[in-house]
C-alpha cells in the first residue's frame, strides 16, 4: 500500500505520528544497547538490507563509523572506533556472488569472511522475507553472532529469526523505511552520548 496515494498530507503526517508513538521503546533501547556493547567489546557491526533498506544500511554504517566520535577526535588515532560495515556497498563482490552463486548468497558469503562470534548483525527488511537477509541471519545465529532485526508489515520470517529487534507494524514500505531511519538517528545520538559521556550520559 502507498498511504500517500490515499491520504492527504495532514492525514499522512497524523498517521506517521501515530506509528511513531506506538514504537516499543524497550526494543528501541535494546538497539542502542547492542551497538554500544559492540563498541565496548571492540566487536564488529554488520548491516544488511535490499533496495531502500540497502541504502539505509549504507547510511547507518556511515553515521556509526564517523558520527560516534566528536569532530575534534576524528584525527586522534588513540580513540577507540566502532568497527562497522555495510555489506551492501561492495558492488564487485555483490555482483560476483549474485552471478556465480545466486542473489540469496550476497550477504552471507561476505559474512563468512568477516563474521566472528560476538559480532552484531543488523538485518533490515520491510517485508521480513528477503531470502538473502534470511540466509545471513541464519548463518549468524548458528555461528554465535548477535542478530537484530528491523522489520515492517507482519514481520515475516525475519522477525522470528532475529534474537532481538524492532518491528514497525505497518503495511506501507516507504513509511516503514522512513521510520527505521528516523529511529536510527536517535540510536546514533544515544550511542554517541554514551561513548563520549555527554548529555544524559555525562555522569555514567
């Protein structure tokens, strides 16, 4: 469904507000906790998704890689960095694996090279049924990685496969993707504050 085709702007925004107010705050906090724990333990974070969720994965990886440090600390080699990688960004590898093995393998094959027990995989799928995402999550679960699922619609298979996750119960892909990214920016800010002991985490 494309809600904007049926709702005018005020009603669309009203619906979006209702969706945001219904988000499970415990799940939102657990997302931040998982990323912060990876930073604390110097473990890696991998992010995957297709289409709009693929570009969201890229956006998240860029922000988490750069914007978890203060600007003035970015040139400081002694600062601990969050090891984060979007598996959507290596075009050559994606094309080779897709061509030679099948599109369902494009993420799991990369994860087999990089993934270690204790690492975090953030898997994004609006439908929750993307085969390449499910393959990667299945492998991660079987190899003692931590998995966090970001889903929409009814959650599909991914909602049940993720060890933890955040679900947006809405049958509109565009709004689901927007909500995922909107909520991520709070997560990013929270992780930044915890790493740098700022804001409400200043006395932690």
